[in-house]
C-alpha cells in the first residue's frame, strides 16, 4: 500500500508539472523551452504578466504572483521576469506588483521571499494595512545565489554574482561580486580586480543605508585606517617600553658603586696610619716615614 501511494504520487508530480506546451504554460506571458514548474505549485496568478526564461526550474510549493488579485490588469510587462537557467527553491514566494527582474543563472535556496511592494506606515493615526503601499522595482543580477530564507525588500538591486547569506533581510544597492549577510544585510566580502577578495568590505556604492566596516570605504576600497592605527598602536608600546628604564634606577646604581669602592678602600689603608700622617705629606711620604716613627 505504501509503495503504491509513493508510486501514485510520483506519477502525479511528473504529470502535474507545468512545462512548455502544456495548457498551464500557455497562460504565462512567456515560458521558455526546457523550463518546468514543479508540482504541486504554490499560489500562482497573474501569469500573463510573468515571463520565465529557458531551462529554468521552479521548485514545488513556489508562489508567483503579479498584482493584488487574479486577472488584475497591470501597467507594466513583465511584472515578474525570471531569466534563463534559474533555480527557485521550494516554498519560495515572488510577489510582484510593479517590476521584479531576476537575471540569468540565479539560484535560490528554499523559502526565499522577494517583493517589490511594502506597506506605508507614515500616518500614525491610520492602521498600517490601510495606508497606501509603495512599489519600488527589484533587480537581482546574473549569477547571484540567495541562501535559505532570504528576504528581498522593495528597491533592492543586486549586482552580478552576489551571494546572499541565509536569513538575510536585503534592501539597498550592492555591487558585483560581493557576499552580503545579516539583518539588515551588509557586505562582508567583496572581490576587487586590483586586490582580489577582501573581507570586511563596506556598504554598497549607493551605500548610505549599508554602513561599512572600519578600514574600508563605501565602495569597498581600503581607507588605510586599518593600516594606519595598527603600526602606531604597535609602536606605541615600544615607545613606552623604551622609557621604562627611567632615571630612577640610575641613582641606586651610583650609590652602589660608591659603596663598592669605599668598602675595599677602607681595609686597604691601615687605621693607625691615617691619624699618624701629617697633613702636609703625601701618601707616599707617610708610608716611607711610618716604619721609622716611634710607636706612641
């Protein structure tokens, strides 16, 4: 019985998939050769405003919509464009109202959410869902990879070959060949033709909403602030350790020398000879006259 259920499900999944030449594919504005929407799909409507390129695989339970409701007339075409050779992970949502463009060779993990519309909240006296939403186009560059659970908000522009870490919430403009992650997403690595891959890159060129990491400017170029402080910080201890032999030890050294010289000098001359030497004679004369002197 169990095997029969799995066999039946596989048959349904195979024949329920949407591919070129099927009646479901004909509902789309464009549906490229070799592309497939896996079965079962998620919520799909506004298909005639959606264009799917060639050799693209859309996983099961993926929702793709254009407009607020089915059969809504849209003012732009396509509202949602998915390029060639893309893979959209299972359970993802692509919710278009104005314009979402996903480039060629873009891969996403499961449960990615992409939208070009967001609710306004400027009026504090009005509930949020009754305020007029804003629509801002979304662009995802060729060759990019979006990890599991990524959220792409309105106005996002990703360059080519951008890697987005799992769970990131992305808004803003990001350059080619960078790795972004976090909430909100920020650049953590970037490739520069002159210096290769750099860690800790700054915000994007549009950048103000994506502050960078210290030591790199908003284009991801080194500012020198890392190399500047580092040597000065390392040389500061050496400057401090040099004066760590202050003049304080030098006075103890002088007295110890005097003690050393005076101590041996005292026994070298006999105690009685000192009082018997007349004040006008030299040491040599005192030694010469000492034996001929009668003892007191």
